[in-house]
């Protein structure tokens, strides 16, 4: 149950998936290319292929929002 005015985690995830590209690397091809060696890693990559955030622990919301803001500001997205 959520409090009034708050969205559910499923709704937040759907909104995230609709706005940002993401990948679940089951073949480990991308993780090898970007040097990811730990489970629960988050890597945010800008449109030019540069890593703007790397986190080898579960990434907190503030860190992820900050990294995504860097990507959207460099890509011209709103």
C-alpha cells in the first residue's frame, strides 16, 4: 500500500523504463566491455558511450537521478 500522492514501485519502474534505455546483460557482453565485475552494479552511459556513473552497490535514488540528469543534459533530452 502506498500513501496518498505516492506512486507504487511498479509505477515508478514503468515510468523509468518508458523514459530511459536500460539493459539487463544476461550474456555479460556489455559488462565485460565496461569492466563491470560485481552483481548489483549500475553503470550509466551517456550517448557518446562515456560512463557518467559507476556504482558496485545498490544505487540509491539520489545518485541515480543525478547521473541520469547528467546524461539527459548532455543529450539534449528533456
